[in-house]
C-alpha cells in the first residue's frame, strides 16, 4: 500500500529532459523496501515533446500530461498531482532538489501531517546550509483538498501563487514546522534549473493578490480563493508499478475490531 506520494512537475522546451531521468535513476537505487511504499506522480505541464520514462527505471510512477500549454501553470500542475496522490502523506518539490534515502525513510515513518505543513532546510551544491524553498514541503492531501489547493487564478502569469498559498493555509489554521535539520533538501548540481524562458513579470499577479487580500479582510475565511481547480484537460500517459511487489504482511485484525474507538475519538 502506498504510504507516501512524491509529486513533482516540469515543463521541457525540447532540452534538459535528463534532469528528470537522472533524478528517477537516483531514487531507483534506493532500498526496494522503501520504494515499494512510495508513488511518484510526475506532471508534465505540456512540454513541447512528450516525455518518456526509460523502461528500466523500476519505480511506482504515474505520469500525467497536461494538454494545454498554460504559462506559469505551477498551481494547476500541483493541484493535478495532489488529486492523483494515492496516500494522504505527500511530498511536493521541484526537479532542482532531491532527498537522501534516510530522509525518505524518515518521512515514510512520520505520522500523517493532518493540518501541519512541514518545510525542509536545504543544503547547496557546495555544502552550505540555506533556508527552505517556498514550494517544497510535506503535507496532508486531505487538508490540501479541504482548502481547495492552489488558487489557479494565478496560473497564466508569474508570481504570488506560493506566497498566497501560504497565507491562505495559515489563515485557516494550518501549522508550519520544520523537519529535523538532519533531514534536509539538497540542491541538485544542474546547469539549468529552469527549462523555459518565460518572462517573470509580477505586475498582473500582484493585482490579483491584492484583490484577494481585500476580499479576505472584507468577507472572511470563505472568500478570496477561486475554489476552481483543474482548468485544463490532461492524459494519463503511464501508470507503472514496481516489478518487485510489497512483502506480505499479517492482517491487522485488531484495527477492524477497534473501529468504535476511532468513531468515539475522531
């Protein structure tokens, strides 16, 4: 059974697809006992050429492809990835970061995040510690969906989608914590961390953000978010399962018998 979903998204303009394949090959070298419990949801955000994952990479992979080429569609790509997650515990990141095997194991062993979002401190290629990345975290799929995920009003233009996601979550009682410093995010040694040349103009989304802040103050917690996600179409390109299945385990009969305890205490 999937216990952790690893969501990442990408757009390639005809070059640099190797940054995805190299990342997956690194993870495929980790212990099968860990990998059997992880699903990798890869969202291709309408790359110029369709991305193919080499057949020899033995991971649980769900490859999705968005049909419409929407500029700066990170909010939509992340909403799609979380929608298809097969576990409540989800790790979300970009391609320019990776995790060590012991950190993946630590996240697997964590309790479900519920209303807590966990950030990770980072280490640069040269080994220097730096602060967290604004859109990399461990969170609960259920809590993400309850608050309608990312606001796709910010798709199509650059900026403010991450900052407004954090504000929206915080205003609704989400707690933010760090994973222990021993479990960090590592910046990958890439020549090109961005695979597109879109203009980074903040003006359009700045106005959208200010309007939403005004709505929050005027109308309260139900206002200011579009509540309209997945404004595009997509295809399931591949749903790959590891060749080595999970080990057999004894059924937990006690869990079935104690349903009343969960009903009583929520």
